[in-house]
C-alpha cells in the first residue's frame, strides 16, 4: 500500500496555483482560489479543499467559470459594497472588497458586501473568519444550484444554503459557525458516492423521491433539510438573503456546478459589524462566556487560536496524482 503523500504548505500552495494557471486562470484568480483552498485544507476540511478544487478546475475547462473574470465593484450606499463577479469565482470579488469592507464596518459600525453572478463560494466560513480576525463580527449567506428538497416535496428547490458566523475573543480564540441547511454538505455526498460508502438515514432521497442510504442514488436525487420544516425555513431565509438581496440567481434558476458551461450565477451576502462601537468590552466578554460554556461541557464550534496552523497536509494518493497531472 502506498502511503498518502504529505506536503509542506509551500509545496501544496505551489501545486494548487500551478493547477489553476494550467487551466487558464489569471494570476489574480489563481491567487484568490489558492488561498481559499489552502485555508480549507489547513482547517481540516478536505472536502472543501483540494478535493473541491477539482470542481473549479473542471469549471474553468468547461466554461462554467470564467478563469480571467475581474469583478466589478460599486458603492450604492455608504455602507454597501456590491460586486458583479461576471461568472468568475466568488473569492476574488470578496478579496477586492475586503479592505474597504473592514474600513467601512469600523467607521460606520456596519458594512455589507453583496455579490451576484459567481460560481459557488467554497467554504463559507473562510469569509467570516477573515473579518473576525480584524475585530469584526461577521455573518454570511450563500446559495447555489438546487440540491435540497423542503418538507412536503421530493423536488430540489433550494441549494444547501449554508450560513456562517465568526467572532474573535480578546485572547485570540475564534468562535466560528459554518453549516449547511441540508442534513449534510453536497460535497460529502459526492465523496461518499466515489467511495461507495453508505450514508446515514435522513440525509437524502433518491431520484424517485424515496429515502435512501445509497450515496450514488442520493447524488441523482436530492438532499433533505436538517430538522425537517425548521431547517427548510432557514434555507428559505438564506435563499432570500443570498439570492434575493444580491440580484443573483434563485437556486431554481442556477446552473449545475458540476457539468455544462452555464455558471450557477450564485449569490453571496456578508455582513460585518464593529462590536466595539456597541460595547468596547465585547472581545473580553466573549472570551469570558466561551470559558464559562466550555466549563459546562458545551461544544464550541470552530474554536481556534491565530497560530494554530499545520506545517504539512496529507492528501489521498489518487487526489494528489490527479492534481499533479492537472498541474
């Protein structure tokens, strides 16, 4: 058996960037996508890291993503930044607006970034964590192609519609919540199907609208919302925030992110709040509350410190070989 390769972060970064450039991505697109992919791998989220990078690379080749698109930014109001991604990746528009968004939120107390016409945004927590590291409290909403069936129908009407939140305590601990409205992320379903692994009950329906534990049948069917109608309600809320407010495609109108040449035209809405303008003790109070909850045995999602970053990342052999071939 061949041991999975372990790559230092510099080597992995170079591999990801080479893959992007080989598929025709501009330097700016390559840098933005490389940073996001590397961040997911370092967070221990391989399904949203190099494995998901393959979806982007295929999108470049097939035309679902414009590999050289430069987002067009506008300021419709003092606290609002609007981005038209022009069928490009979602990360670049956010990168272009990031410093302005931080400055706006810090000055006005609130800043809002709204983007349309993008490919799916990858790891949503990537956006909120970056703002939290700048002392802001952040919320994010996004949508994509229809993958989730609300209660009462076997038809996919919403995307997995994740939402994310992040805030940093005074001692550097970062509280980060990033979850889909579906019972699981679609990328997890894809990976289970590739390995022919069974999935838990309540994750999905097959093409006939029947509950299934077969991942391959589920890929051709639809995901279910967590918590039944309550999860579906949150998915609708995210849909309105991510697609309605930004002018992006509703999930029902979005292109498939896995095949064809049509962009999903997805939306991304990010809200940044300056907590110190409301309570200058917020970072300390948050840290104290996190400690109290931890002492009570509460699981605190995403708690990390600034210096927590691996020196190496292990990739599955098959994935590593595919990336090397694409690079």
